[in-house]
C-alpha cells in the first residue's frame, strides 16, 4: 500500500511539474497514442539539438511498438540515457539538454535522453598570453573542450579529474585536475574542500572561484595564477600543481603559486635559457621601476633637494618653473590621466581603444606641459612607469602594480624617502604573511630554498632542473632527467 501511495504521489508531482513546464514559451511536448498507450515527449527547445531529435528519437518512437521505456533505450542510438522516477531532478536535466519520454502504462517512471545543443566558439590563439613561438591554442568556454586540450598533452592514466557543481542558481560545473602520484594530496583536498564550501548563487567565470577560495580575500595580490594556455596547464600539472577549470570560462586557475611566477611568461620556456633569464630580469627591473620612480620623484623634490646632482638640478627647476602644483598633486594628476586612458582603451572597441590610447596620450601630455600643469620630466617618468607595468605577463598582477603606486606616492609626500621605505616594508610584511593554498607566497625567497631558485629570477637549462618545485610539496620530487638517471 505504501509503495502504491508513493507512486501515486510521484505521478501527481510529475503531472503538476509538467503543467508548470507547459507555461514556458520554449517548452515543447508531443503526446500521441500508440497501441492504446499514451506517449509524451518533452524538452526545452533552446537547450537541445533538434536535428538529433528529429533524426534519431522521434522516428524510432513513432514507427516501433514499445512495451516499456527500457526497449526505447536499446533502440535509440544515443548513449548515457537513463531512467528516473524523481520529478525534482527533471528540470535540471531539461536545462542540461535532456529529452524526457514518459509512457502512461509505466508511470511515474520516465526516460531521459541527452542531446544537448553544443554551441561554442572555435579554438583560437591566446590573446592575453600571446607568444611568437610555441603552441597557438587557447582555452574556450566549453569545459569538455578545455579538458580535452589538456588530455592530449598529458596522455597518462594518472591524470585525475574531479567534477562538482557550484552555485545554487547557476549550478556551474567545476573540475579540479591533478596528476596522481605527483601532486600533493593535501593540496588537492584543500582545493576540493574549499570549492565545496563555496556558498554563492552564481558562478559565471573562474574569477568567482578565485575570489572565493583564496587564502586572503582582502589582499590586492592575486594568490592563484590564471592562464588561457593549455600548454602552461600541462607544464604546471607535471610540476605537481592543481588546476581548476570552470565551465563557461576560458581561463584556468593554478595553485599553489608564488609571487615570482607572476613575472614569468610561459614563452620563456621556448627560448634559450640565457635569453629567457635576461628577459625575466628585465621584467623585474621594469616592475620595480614602475612602482618606485614617481614616488622617488615626489620624495626627492619635496624633502631631499640635496640628493639631486647639480647637472640635473637645473633641468628639474626649469621644467617646474611654471607648474603651480606641488609634486604630489602633479604626480597624481598624471597617474590618474594614465589610468583614465587605460580604462578608456580597455572598455572601448579595439580600433577606437587604440586610437584613444595613442592619440589621447600624445594630445593630453603635450597640452598639459604647454599649459604649465605638469613638468615634462615627470611626464616622461610617468610614461616610462606605465610602460614598465605593461611588461607584467599576468594581467591581474599588472592591476596590483597600478594600485600600490598610489599609497607609495602619499607616503613619499609625507615622509620622503623614509616614507617610501616604510610603505615598502609594510608591503613586504604583507607578502611574508600571504599564502597560496596554505603554501608560502614568497617562496623561494622566504622560506629560502636554493633548489627552487633554478626557475625563479633566472631559468636554468632543463637538464639542471632535476627536482620539482618544493613549494608545492610534490610526491615525486625528482624529475626523469639525464642527471637523475645517471645517479
């Protein structure tokens, strides 16, 4: 009796759910009788491939006699079909691209057949991490396509993929990828648990996950590296790191990571190690120059005139004779102007944005100097600082560099060079406390590890990199290099 009552309840729930679905404009249902048996076929038109429906499903059902739904499964040439009797899961399946089939004589059970509409853009070249040499493939918004791009580069059975859904409304598919036997299990468990603990209604992009699972959400420094290159993901997975894929996002998160990695372009590994090391050092110098040059200008002109060489003092004085503002206000005006040009160029269409960036910079810079609002020396320094910030390979770290320049300017104005030192000390203390998935963010500088310096500020040849980075605690430390083989 209880079993019959439960079946009747499920039947009533299914009928109510079906009646609610019929109110949706994109819901389509067919009902027809076949040998005194009422068959219902329902689906969301916007979610399925109607060509497959008309070619493989409808003709089979209309032309053949079926006693139950199991016979349809064996006859329809589509895999992963499933029988269900829970109406609560039906709506989620319909959104995912399933077609449901019900028969009156086997109710409340129904059959779900997957024929989702696979609309995605073609695989293109990397736009953010473009490289002259090396592979030219970039991730797209489809999760399965992105996972396949990694699988074809790492053809080992140890490649582990753990999928889950995040977001109470969007139910976005998220995949945590690692290599068993190399990646530290603690790192993988940390990532999986943090993702499962995320309480949010929508996940539209991988940046949502990044903000939700980072160790310090109040820090301006990114603690997970994001990339659009499948070759980079394959490389970091073999090092023992963990990758986080999000359906609908062309960027993949990498963790744990360190500060030095944000200044390393993946193109470095396609070049000779001497060239790659030189370019890394140039990038690091450019970043420090970008951060410090305008604060030092403000500090010296405000508090430390005696530090200016006599040969340069005349040039600085003549450049500021008609400027009515103090150095701090002059610097902030130019820095804000540069930021406005950046934002305008980034938000406008590409052709218009390029015009705004080039023409706007020339016109505004020339006009401000001729009007006596800024000095030509500071204009050159701010332009060089902007160029230095552009050398950062990772866009998120570039945003951080743009931000921290402003507190340095304020400290330089109040306390001079001492203020610059105080602000840098505060930033260093913050970085020392920062972690990425529980691992030190400043490694290999702190804690100091000599073995990890082989691929930090410089990149040694591959045969000299016989050990994986200790920062990620890999289960297999030694790499299969000739040096280790000889041992």
